[in-house]
C-alpha cells in the first residue's frame, strides 16, 4: 500500500478531476475554526498523484487506506483526527449492520405475513365456504373474501390485498424454498415477488428448475438485474413458444386510471409491446410536427395534448402560435417562465360524460372553492368553470327535501327514481365498501336493508356497491347497515366492523 502525502487543501475539501478512485481527505486548516470541517470529506484523487487505483464502489476500502496510512502532519492534531475518523468508521459499521439486520427482520416478518395470509384464506375456503359450490368457485370466493378482509385490516387497496393473497398461496403451497429464503432474510419481498412472477404459468418441473437457478442469483443481486436474468431464462426454458404466450398475454390488455396529486392523474395502458412502441413513435412524430417558435409547450406536453385531443375530441391538435414566455417574444425565448397555450386551456376538451360537482358560488365566480370530479376528487375552480361553460346541461342536486329532489318513494316501488339516482351518485361518489375506490358510475345501487325484508327505496337505505362487493353482500359474506343517512357500517366475515362515511353536507 502506498502512502501519499495529500496536497495542501483549501479551507474546505473539493472534488479533483481525473479521478482513479475515492479516498477520504481531512481538512486541516479549519480544524478549529469550522466544526463541520473536522470530518473527512470525499474527494477524488488525480492519477498523477501516484495513488493506486481503487474500485469506486469500494468506498470502505478507500476510507480504510487513508486511516491506516496517513501522512503525519502535525502530531497531536493528526492523532485527534485519527481517533475521530476511527470512531466514525465504527459508527458506519454499527449503522450498516443495523440496517442489514432490520432488513432481514423485515423479510422474516413478510414471510410470516404470507404464511398467516394463506392460513386465513384456507380458513375461509375450508370452513366458511363449505357447501357453497364447486371447488373452483369456493377457491375464487375464498380469494376474494380474504382480499377484502385484508384490505380493510391493513388499510391497503383490494388490488394490493389480492396480490398478497395470490403471492402467499404460491409461496406456501408451491415454492417453499423461495419462502424459506425470504424467512431467512437472504432475499427481500421484492425479490420474492419478482421470482413468483417468473414462475407463473410454468409447468411445476420447469418452475422448480428455474427456482433452483435463480434463488442463488437473487441472494447477491438487485431486483432489476434479477428480473432481466429471469426473463431470459424463462424464455429459454418455457415449454410454450413466445408467440403463443404473446397471443395469450394480448387477451389481458387493459387501461387503468390512477389519481395523482394537484388535480392530475395517470392513465396506464397495458398492451402489446410492438403496438406500444408504434404509438410512442407516432406521438413523438406528431408532437414534433406541432413544434414552432411561437409554441411554448415542451415535447412531452405536446405528446400529452395529442393524446387528449385524439381521445376526447377525435381530432389531432393544430400548432400553437399564442403561448409566449412572460415578457418574451418569438425571438427571445430564453426566460424559463413559460405559460400554457391559451387556446389549448380554453378548448372544450371533455365530451365524454362525467359528473363534476361545482358549488354554486364557485360557478358564479363569487369564490374559488374547489369542485369535485366523480371517482377522482378536487379540481381547481377555474377548471370547473371552463367545464361548466361548455356543459350541455345542469342537474340541480341539493340535500334538503324542500329543494324538490325526490329522496324517498318508500315502499311504493323498488326502482330508484332518476333524480334520486343522480343525488345518490353525487353523495356516494365511489363504492361505499370501506376503502373501495370504484367510481359510483360503475357501481350498482343497493338496498342496504333488502327490499324483501321491508327495506325502503330511500336515500337512507340506498348506497352504491361495486359488483364485487354487491356479490359478497348477496352471498352473505359481508353485511352492511346504514344507521344514519349516508353512514354505512360494514361487518367483515371475521366479525370486524368498519365505518364508511360521506361528505356531511350531502348525507
């Protein structure tokens, strides 16, 4: 090992160019004037200094080299620094070991959760579901019931809960070696689910062979590298050709809506890779064709506008010559404070039917209280006013009987009147099962107290349930009560009680 005398440093450390490794360099000049400089600073060593090359990822080796072979500069001060640096290294060891230990504990806990989840699923399947149909149907209902129970219990989405149920069943029943690796802390839950994804659809023998090959890889590499290695191996060993699997996968194409912050949302499309690549290329080409010196929109903004116009209006957008930087011109575009295209923001884009609840004072411009989009949540007042300006019609939805809305027809009819349907859709907004976010427009109106049990067709006995939760209620698996208008009490198969409420002004 070569001991290199560091050059006289400035008052604070800096990165030197042309590095061949990473070492730690102390700051001597300001040792007593700046407490922050008492700690070593990372710097890169110029190869000309004669320092042996070090793997940049081996920071600990670089740090240790400096600690072991320093050049004695000033006796006591150097000894003091050595002691503090050694203490820091010991702290690094302690904290690093603790992180590794906690990560292993987390993996063990997740393995135990997987075991408990499968135990709960078996309980629903073997005990609660006896006599309710064939084995396949009982298994499906047990999976759905377990997922709905876990979603409320853990306060997660039912999609996440359903994945947990499926992964747990696979780990416990079909891949105990992967479960044991998780329990031992050798792999993380992310590694385990990546492996399960690659095992899916394989014959048992092939899945076991892939498991034996990939488990050692999972213990020493990251999830992305494991996934790449697993996909390659799966393609090689899978008994079904890639063409056949691609045709099967195509049948699972779908579009998902995911709310985001600040009145924004994501639209996810799962489709064949070739089609996705083609769409991506055409979006870019169309966006580039719209670019011009007077259009402030970025390429990504233009790509998004092309999608919105095609899907909402059915036409491709035209170029924009209106948007300019604040205080700028077509020739002077250096300022970063861009404004959106006024024509784009004012266009009546939304032609699909959506429910937007706008307070009257917001609509009149008296205040800027936010509006609400069904199935999403709050949107800015100016956006709501623009939508209202192009709305073909309005529906007055008030909460008090004197407003004229029919809130009850009692036992006169089972069918729900149209105005009451609209009122309830605005009140509920989503499926009323705790935690469910399916928009009310895709749900079914349910008599909380069944019509056959003298339930009334009234706002205090009606609530929206999505098809899945309506089925679970009809099967007698979940039970619901409505102790007061709009307040729903859900009783799970395990006997736990959950409460679902609405905006009190709409109850």
